[in-house]
C-alpha cells in the first residue's frame, strides 16, 4: 500500500494538457516535491533521444521520484520508467487515444487509468492488468468561488461568477471538427459509390443511436479494402490498434460527431433567432458561422471556461462518438462550475448521477428542443438541478479523491 507521505517526490510530465496546473497545485498542497519535466511525444530522431536521455538521468539519481505522472500516456516515458524501475501513473482524458494501444502498455511499472469503462473492458478482456478504470474529476479550489450553497440564492437562481462577460442563454464549448486536420472523412471521396453510400448510411444510423458504437462492427473486409485504397493505414509495429478500429474511431466517429454537432447547433440557432435568445459558441474554427450563434472562438480552460459554464443558463454537451460509455471531462467541468448541464446519453451518467435531478439527458433532437424550451422558462428547476449537480461532483468526483485512488495502485 502506498502511503502518500507529504515528503514524497513526483516527476510531473509538463505539457499543454487539461488539468496539469491543477494537478501540480494539488500535489504541492499535499507537501509533495513536484519536479516538472517537459516532454513532447511528437518529437522524433535526436530530439526524442535527447528527451529520453534527460528523463533517464532525472530518474537515475539517488533522489529519484517516487513516481512519474502524466495526463494521457506516453510510450517513450513508460519505457524509460521501466528501465529505471520507477512507477508511471498516467490518466487518460482523450478517447480515442492511440498511445494506449501501444505494446508498452503492458510494462509492469505502468498504472494507466482510463475514464471510459467501455475502453477499460477491452483491456480487461484481453488480460491486461496495467490498465484501470477511473472517471475524471474536478479541482474544487479552482471552483470554490462558483460554489452554490442552495438552489435559489443568486440572480437567475445560479449565476455566481464575478465575470459575467460570457453570460448567455445557451452555450456550447468544443470543436465542431470543421478544422482541416479533422476532415479525414473527405479522404474517402474517391472510393466506389457503393462503399461511399455504405459509409454514409452507417454514419446516419449511428447518429440515431446513443449508448452504443456500431461503426467498427459494420466495416466489412470489402469496405476496409476500399478505405485502404483511399487512405492507407498499415498496421503499425508499435500498436495493436487495427486499421478497422482506426477508421471507426478516428474517422467515422469523428464524422458522426461533426454532423451531429452541426445539426444540433443549426437546429438550436433557428430556435434562438426566433425567440431572441443569446447563443454563444466557443470553438477553435474562427470561420464557423452558424445562424443564431455568436462564435467567440476558443475560451481558455483555466481562465474563462468556468465563467462560461457558470453564467450560461444552459450548457450543452454533445459527446464525441468514439467515447463508448464514459463521462467526458467537459460534463464534470460544467457541473463543477455550478452550470446547468444538458447532455446526450452516456451509460456512466446513470452510474454516478440522478438523471433529471443532477443533470438532464436528451434522447433525440426533438427531445433536446423540448428540454431547452422548458428549462429556459423554469428558472427554479434549472437552479435546483445545477445545485444538485455541483454538490454531487464536489462530494464524489474531486481531483483529490481521484489522486488517492491512483496512488493506491502503487
């Protein structure tokens, strides 16, 4: 059993990840000695070798860390930790995440945590003992100024942020997958009309199914051959992820999400225009123009995002379809900031929250419209749900509690 003593030393992999600053603050508050080590897994050749050498030197001293921590998983870091016999905790918040299918995942020093139980089951079924399930969580000290003490205490019942520059009726924070790097589905324009029609059909079917991803199972050998001609994806010697899984998770699921988000925002945009509502979109693509929505670009995770969630009457979550059952980080962040959340169905919501009391689920586009219409005009109900959701997140889904769980595996 790992005691988590205050004089513990942790090497924190420092990269531009959600939560890194919060994890550093939490560990520092616990009295840990936190050493930051920059690492860019996109570097190759000599630059990568230099990074590995520097990490190896940091782990090979007499004052080596008790463990290495990173958000998301880096195979090269794992290999260095394995060589130096230092435990490596990684907590993955992306899905799909290619690196987790690396052969290095079985390194005994690894304690890899995934937030999606569906992904965890893949590894558990395969007998992999180094991958564990752990939902995501929030850092309460960063959210204390938004804490609601009862369901009816503020203007509109819930808006507690000092900065009301983001105040709106409905907000959506996230990519619409319209940026060029995400438009991978366009690579299939040249495939046969039958294969293209087949893909369009299964994408349309998946849009209408929540709680299960059917795409991978529907890519037949003949369809895979067509996809390989247009967008070759040869098996990689460093990963066990098959081409079919790559196509379904990184291309088709993304296309489903792009269409779904565009459809829903267009649908709500017309409703907002007809009812003189303020709808704010925070997305990386500055060229995105959806009638009824004001595109405000990217909002910083540490400075501004919580204000958006807290001061929006309705916060919309539309989960990336490659997430099988898990609750995305955005949902926790919305509720943690005292925001009212409406989301598509994910199986794990039912495991941790009371639907309709802590947050609200929509079943289809018409159901979403009905719920938006209701909660925009029923402030007391909206405020009570925001209060319940935040209370549940603070009590059961704190970053501190999650770190305790991760350290218990050491």
